[in-house]
C-alpha cells in the first residue's frame, strides 16, 4: 500500500472521529445550557474542542448561538463539524481506491447532506435534529467500514486514526475538567456537583453506562477510573490504547517490521494496565493527562514517519 | 442552424419511422408512463451524486464538483453497424501506431512526401527526445478513444483520434451500471453486449506491454495529477476496478534505475505506468522544469527500457488536428488499404487557398485550434454572432497555421427525455480501444455525449453536454 494512502486513511478516520466528538460536545453544551442556565458551560466546551483561542480572536465574548455556529459550521474553524467532515471526505477522495464503495458512499452521502443542512446557521429548534443526523452519519460510516472492508493493513490505519483521535479527545475532556475532580476541592468519596459530572459523562456518551456500573454514585475517582482505566468503556483511554496496540501489532504481523511507534504504544499500554486510579490521583491528574497527551502526540508523529505517510 | 433542416435520428431515421435497432426499446418506451420515467431520471442524478461521479470544470471560480447530466434514453447500435466501426477503428489504431513508430524512427512517410516535414518538425506535440526510443512491445497508443460522428444510415466519420489520454471510460461503465439498476427488465428482454470487462481487459492489455525482464508479477499503477484534476474520479475509478495503486508524482522516485512507489514498507518498483498526466508534466528534469506532477528522471528510465509509459510520450502528435487531415494518407501508407472510416473534409488554414475559402465561408464552418481540445477555442460558424465571427476572422488572419476548418456536420440525433416527452438532440460517440502486442481490443460500447440544448452541436461536458448509455446489440 502507498504511504500516502495509509496517511489518507488515518486522517480520514481521525477527522471523522473529530467531527463526531465536536458534535457531541455541542450536544452537551446545549443540554447543560438548557437545563442549567448561567453555568458558563460554553467556555469549557470551546476549550475542550481546542477552539477557545480561535473563537475569541474571531468573535470575542462567548455567546451561545455564535459558539454553536463556530463549532458546527464555521469554515474558519478547522475543527468545526463541517470542516472536519470536509477534510474526511477530501481524504476519502485521495484514498478512494483503498476504501470500499460502501464506505465511500457513506462518507460522500454524509458530506452532501451535511453540506446542505449546514449551508446556513442552524436555528436552535433544529439543532437536536441536525446533531442526531451527524451521529447517524458517523455510525453509518463506521458500520460500512466494519461490514465491508478487508481486515488488512488498510483497516488498521483507519482504526489507528479513530482511536488516536478518541484517546486524545477523552484525555482533553478530562483535562479541561480535571479541577472538578481534584481531591483537594472535593473530598475523596464525596458526591460531585451534578452539572459537572453530567457534563463529563455526557461528552463521552457515558451517563447511563456509568450509572449502571456505579449504581448512580458519581465520585471524582469513580469517573476518572471509568474514563481512564475501564476496559469496557469504548471511549476510555485504556480501551483506545488497547485498540491502537492491537492494530499496530497486526501491522507488525503483516509487515514484520518493528518501529518506534510499537515501542511507544507498548509503553503506554503497560502504564494503563499496571497503574491504578489511586496512583494517578497521587501523581496528579493534570500531570498524568499532560503526559498522556504528549505520548499520544508522539505516537501520532511516529506512525506518520514509520509508515511513510510522507517523504 | 438553418431551421427545418432534417437530421438523421438514430431512433426514428430520416422518415420518422422507428429504426430496427430501436424496435424493442421503442415498444417498451410506449408502455411506460413518461411521468414515472422523469421521476426515475431524477433519482439517477441522486445516485450519481452519491457515488461521487462528478467532474471539476477548469476555469470555474470555486472549482465546484459538477455532475455530468445523464439521459436515460440509450444510444443503440446494431451488431452490424458495430462490426463496421470495429474494423475501421482496428485499422486506424494500427496505422496510428505505425505512424508514430515511423515518425520517431526513420520517418519514411516524410521521405515519401506523404506528410509535409514542417508539420512534424515545427509541431509542439512532436517530442524530439522520443527519436530512436523503443517503447516496450513497440506500442505507443495503448488506449485510444476515437471520436465518431454519424450523419446518415451508413455515414460515419472520425472527428478526432484521441491517442493521448482519452477520458470518459468511467462514464461508459457507470452509465451502464445505472441503467442496469434502473431498468433491469430492459436488459432481460434486449440482448446488450456487456462493457463491465473493461478494467480487467485494460489491466491485461497494459501488463502485456511491460518492459522485458520485469518483476515476476507485473506491477501496474495509474499516475494522476491529483484530486483537483477534472478527471480524478475516473482515475480513482479505474485504479479501484483494476486493483492497482493510484499514484501521484510525489509517491514516485527513481530507485536502482527503475521507477518505484513509496509504500508503507518502503519503495516498490513499478513496471507499467498508465499516466493521466500530459507529456509536458511527466518529468521536470527532461520536460517542463516547473512541473510538480511528474517524476524527475522518469524519461531516462523509460529510454533505458525499464518502465512502460501508457500512452507513450509523444503520441500527441497524432492527435494534432493538422495531422488529422492527413489520416487517410497515413492509413493507406502503413496498411496498404483505404481507410474504412472516413475523415471529415478538412481545410488546413496554413494553405493560402484553403484560408481564403475558410474566410469566405466562415459562417458555415466549424473552425478549431490545431492543438485545442475539449471544445475550447473553437468556432461554430452557424451558431456564432456577427461579433464572434469577426473576432475569429482576426485570429485566423493573425495565425492561420494554428487552425483548421471543417464543414458543419449534420450530426445525428438521439432522443432525450424531457418534460414534454422525447426530443432529438445531437450526439457523438467515443468507443475505447486497447492495443498491445496481442492486438487491438475494442470494448462493445462507448461514451455517447449529447448536446442537451436544443439545436446545439457542441457535446463537450465542459460546455454543458450530457451522456447516455451506449448499447451495442448482440447478433440476432
């Protein structure tokens, strides 16, 4: 397979994951704003989407409809839902020969209908519909990937993009909110303010799952454990790292080359299997997340070099 | 157009009676509800947009992806008509290849005075660097898309030879897929020859042209200028259906005297490149130094016989419209036979007498740039305004050698489906031929382009033309 193609697949699925995550953040922000007026949730949503600086530069004060528009469809925001989707589709065109017709059609369909739907600012009353549509499109693309692609190196690069972006996203959600999970602010074992835990869990579509596993008892450590270490939670760091590890191992099996990225992912995986949430809190949650984000950043760069995405 | 002029209609002939190849289709059409068909035609458009069959139009501000309109009424060719075309194209492809070999070697045809020397020597499409180069298998024109027009029951003319990088074959394939989806019942009652084997045939034909001493399994790749090229969809479509890599210049480099592509596991050599990049952009070291699309040094590898480039560099000379006018001589010179397919009578404006005639009859003629393509820079006399005529007259006088002129042909029509029912529109036809040491292979079908505007004779997609599925019927 061409290095360029591998890179195209990787970035296509990274962008798709990103657009889905941004949509989920908007959904969370909107929900909190409706149910908890005055909670200033939008500022932290912008920060989580790494769009706070760009937003302030362009729009100044945080204002709901402007934030939604910025995150949803502003072409000046490279991680807006529409920008990410356009990038995904652009990459899909580049790798058109590596993806199946089903995957291509799902991406292209989504692009065509989103472009139409997001041609104008979305009125608040339509927002839930639009966000649901984005979620459905993402699910469809993922479904076609699973149902129609050969399980070979191409599939591995798609998955690497997905899970690297997901790990990054979950780590950022936690990092923006790490202060509400700090034991110094909240006593260990005490209940969290509803808004705060709801936001965190909603941003990863994990409210019901968490409540089911923890009988509705939200504690800082419980939530951190769930999002960092729970191997059953499909958006946890541990889960994402396990997936990246398995896809990189598959590439090793297929190519029989061992690269720097293999060392990095083994190191990350060892950490997440051996460490406990108590140790993380001892070390400092923010420090832990900062290092995790640095490691995934390095991993992404290594994958790019090791598999010759570019010259 | 002069109003009231009678055109040959492929469905209803000249006398408004259904022609034999359309019998079965016409009776099917009679039994259909036109409103339902129009609805289905709309659905076809949605289908095309979904599958991403779009093309970019050069010169449009935001390079939007546009759909080529598709019309659901097929263009139908009987097996007998096709047999004649096939024979004619076979002859022409062989003659063009022989001509190219000769032009780039001993130049016998120039010595014999059958084609003027200046026409070659001063031609931009002539590549002096190809002199004495042996293309693998002796093949220059691996893929040819001959443009044909029809003016009567048995009147076919070759309009252009397209021996450079003919495009449009993906539409031939996708139009058929669409028709199969929309009207399966038609294909169970009418025996239409399949076209779906084209990608496999192309792969086999290209592999048969590989250089001597290749890899054990010949590796074929398609070289595209990239996603912004107007035909990118087609490049990807073909690579996908042939199961080969779609590469850009930045994926390739010269390694150990061969062309290699950068894969996830390092560089891997290629044996055959089907390039959809013009000669000029192929190799910045040997041709246009500003090109970012090509591969530095590829021409040196080619000259050393270690890569097949399809079509070969320098084939553009046979596409030249001034050379075109000599095609009957060229066919005769190399095959010893008369050309089976006729040329359109052509005035070479480089010749003073012809120029005088053309200037006198500008309003009746079609004038084309010698090196032009895609319907750009051409004048359709009968459709032009007085001002346009005068502007073109000035251009002609300034650079007569840059133009040829042809009579305005009474192109045949095929009906399209409109809200008011069937309406005749002018068409042309581009069948695709593959050439390898194993011979010429013609796919039974082609690209039918149709001018959607009433009375228009310009079928180019870049000028608002559409396409139709092209049916070649099986023998009865």
